[in-house]
C-alpha cells in the first residue's frame, strides 16, 4: 500500500518535472546579479507561462513582494510553496462514496478524457469491492458507446446503453432503474462532450440531470467536470458555464503527464474553489489519483 | 468565438480613438491593455512580448502620431501586426504523388479522428478521391469511430481488421490505394505526447513508409501556454507541414493560433468549427485578424452560402417572388437551406459588430425557433401551405396540436409570412432602386 502511494507520487513528480523547471528553473538560473524587482517579474512570467493566469500570478507575486525583504533563494521558494499550498489546500477534498447507489455524472468539453476517466474510476471502485454500473450517455460521438463497453469489460462491470443517436435522458433513466434493481453501489454516467457555449447542449445536460434526480432522490451526488491539464485560461470559462448549468461539485484534471503545466488548477482553485477530486498522471488503468495539495506543490516547485 | 478578445480590443481601441491625438503615454497605456488581453487569451508569453514591442515601434512612428486619425492608425497597426503574426497568406494543402498521403498527428483528445473524416469530406467535395486509413490502435474503439464516420460521409475506409501494428497498416493501405486508384490517403494516428520518445519514433517510421506530402498537427484551440512546446516537439521529430485548429466554435480566445504559427513557422491550414462532419474551414489569417478586432467575416459567410445554396432553387425562388407565388412550402425550403449553413449563432458571428450588439442587448439566440417553424409548416396540408388564406381557427388549432406548439405560435408564423409577402410585393414594385429606401425604413 505504502509502496503504491510512493510510486504514485513519483509519477506525479515525473509528470510535473517540466513545470517545476518552468517555475523555479528560470528564477534560479538568474538569481545572481539581478534586483529583487527583476526577480519577481521573472517569477510572475514563469507563473503566467505555467497557465496560472495573469490575475492569480499577480496576486502571488504581490504577496511575495510584501514579505520578502532580501532575496534569499530558499525563503522565496518556501513562501511560494506555502502560498500555492494555501490556495490548493482549500480544494483538496477527495470524493466520498457515502450513498447507495452513488451517482456520478461526468461532464466536460470534447476530448478532455471523460470516457477514459470513467474507465479508470470504474476499475478503481470495482477493485475496492464495490459494484459499479456504467451508463453510456454519450450517444452522439461515433463509437463512444463501444469505447465505454471496452472499459466496462476491463473493469468487469455492466454497461447500460441504447443505440447510437438515442436520447441520453433515456439512457440515464434505464441506468438509474438498473442500478436500483441491482443494488449497485456506484453508477457512473458518461455524457457527450460539449462545448460549454452551446446553449442547446447545456440544456440537454440539465434534462439528463433532471431525469437522474427523479429516479434516485438527491442524485446525481457528484457532477464531475473533467478538464484537460493542457487547457489554458479557457478552463475557467468551462468550469463557470458548466457550473451555472448543472452545478459542478468536483473536478478531475487529466493528462498531467505531458508537459502541460497544470497551473490552471491554481487559477481554478483560487477563483472558483470547486473541489479537485482526481488527477490523471498517465495512461495506465490506475494512473488516476486522489488530488493531494502538498504532493502537488512539492512536485510543482 | 474569440469574442472576449475582440471585446477587449474594441474597448481599448475605443479609448484610444477617444483621444484626439495619440501621445506616447496613452499608447503605453493601450499597449499594456493589449498585452493583458493577449495573455488572458493564452497567447504564449514570449510571443506577446515580441508582438507588443513590434506594435510599439510602429505605433510610435510618425505615421501614426502625426496622422489626422491616430486612433484608426493605431487600429490598423494592431490589425496588420496581428495578420502578420497569423501568417499573411492563406496556405492550402500541397499534395504530391499518387496517392498523396496526409498524416494527422497530435496529442490525445485534440480531435484527430474527427478531423480526418472532416478533411476527407472537404477533399471529396473538391472532386478528389480520398481513402481513410485508421492507424490508431491504442485508444479503445478509435478504429470503429473512424469507420463509422467514414461511412457517414460515404468515403472508403481501409479495413485494418486483425492487423497488429500501424506500420503494417500503412504499408498495406498504400498498396490497396495504389490498386484501387485513390488519389489521397488520410492516415489517423494515435494521440501521443511529444515527450514520449517510443511513440514519437513510431511516427517517424510511419512517415518513412508513407512519405506524406502533408503532416498536419491537430491542436485544440483551447490549449494554454504549452501549445507552442507541443507543436514544436512534433515539428522537431517528424517535421509538420501545417496546423489544424479544432474546437474553434467555443469561446476559446484563440491564443494558441497566434503562438503556434509564430514558434513553428508552420501555417495554420484549417479550423474545425463544429461537431458535424462538414464543419471545417480553410483558415484565412487576415479574416481572423479582422474577427479578433470584430470587423466581421462577411467573406466566409458569402463563401459558405455559395457552397450551400442550390443555384437552381435560388432561380426558382426568384421567379416565385416575381410572380407573387411564394408559398409557405417555399418558406420552409428557405429555412432548410439556412439551416445547412450552420447554427444561427455561427452565421451571425460573421457579421461585423454582431458580438458588440449581442453584449449590449443580451441577445439570446434560440436555435430551436427554426425547428419550431418547420414543425408548424410540416403539420399543414399541402393545400394549406400553398393557400394559407384558408387557415381558419379550427385548422390553426389542429396545426398547433400536430406540431406541439401553441395557436399563438401558428398565428405568429402566419403573420410573419404575410409581412414577408408584403415586403416582396413592395420590392417588386420599387425595383432595384427602391431597395435602399425600403431598408432605411426598416432600420
């Protein structure tokens, strides 16, 4: 168990190495012979180029400016770490499965990795001994249903589906009925990727949610928004608009194993304060981990 | 699309225009805002720096400061530099050899598979004979997805059933394409990270086999600061020939478009503008710069209309208007043609000033309105469609029930139709000269 945790931390750290270099590398390499202002300016630049965002970066640098008398490398690093940790700590809230059936509705724009995230979640919950039902609510994209079925086979859980092009509301209805009948512990509902600006598609999502809550009281218990770590400031808009439409209760940040800085998570945490549940650090089936603020900061800086 | 950025630019430029003359200090102020706008739009940090310094240099020049309309001059400088940044000229596909190969590469989830089908359809519409080759064996159901898309657009797709690796697929597909006489093959590859050297080597192998005339890097337009690194990473290993920007119909501010072009030096060739297979457009740098500055994009709209509207139908319609026999059935056909153009919102966004109007009046566009109108007309008998004057109360009630609308909706539609007929009559009477007067009254 401990070994596995350790391995997880290592892969997170490996995934974020480039980010680490981006933030501290440029600062450290130019530490000698520059004024404090130049140093802070460079730090601000590194934060912005890690997708932390203009506003959040300026805030962090302003705070550093106010406390930092000299320019001690170690102190600067410590302060920076603790500020980012403060921001991230607030949103470190792992998902608790505390109802039965516990319904998770998975949302996001196209191509962020919703179906893959569902596959990983399914195998995780199954291996914990929970009975999981998957619902193929993406009836729009070609072969999305088959993709989810593939994951269902791997995790050994049933997939509730209808034909391609069918009504996602009807799939949700069937899935809730099936989950109740089978006394499933967890239901994970896939939805078609949609750009947050498409009014009609967001309306469709509201409808699906309504169907779910009619069949299972207080469900969905989690509206999990999946965000791609390489997304820039647009991720904020995505989170805002999905939140306005159906209420986002948690975020999964995928594809952190690339060179993407993932700094957007700091911006989202700072501005929206939506709990960050999971981070995806690789393509393997157990590369989806609970978000841990201090690990993340350690890996980042 | 790109709305927030154009919004910001407009505000900045309005402020600058407000000053009768430009001074160094207010140019500095405006440039600061431009910098912020670009950074928030995810334009790469170093690209922004270069852009600002080149705009500053030009804006401080005599041409701007001493001109009578410094604000407009400043706008022009920003516009020109932006166009410059996006790469002045349109860049088409350069297809050599028979079959000419196009490889699509990129990160996971950028939209390669969808783009492969879209691009194939785009080429087919231009008289080519494309062949789709699915070589993404990694993602679950990726091959199936492409097969389904291919059959949707009626383009042949290579059957890779039972084949275990992408190089074999490419070799075999080339052979088959040669025999069957396809002139272009489009190869969809698995999504990969540019730092994954194993998978990048595989791309090199595929490149050696295919000898493609185009290697297109497919990138999500919502990508953040890292866009330049990934694009450069792929370019360094396989040498990309161009970029396709996907998901351009969202509210992404398009910073990736600006920066990738600058750092790789490779042109952006296409943009993906919707979920349907025909939602792909050739990228026009100057038009996009105009769109960022909210000068509209009438040219794209006209082109779209030309490719969608049926010439013969249009002539028939003209005749009908002349003879005053425009029926509800014709009205429905018109609506269907408009729908083919794309969503109303995407059409309107190409009209200059629209995004400002939308912000000011908080316009919500109801895409369902068209379908509702169609449903109402579909619930009428042919007789009612050609001769709406017979529509009495009970008929209207029946139509409302049949189309799932209210009688008031039916009434509204019929009133609109009558108004339209009146307009057409006026048009006919007034002739071409009267057209202007007519519209002035309406404005």
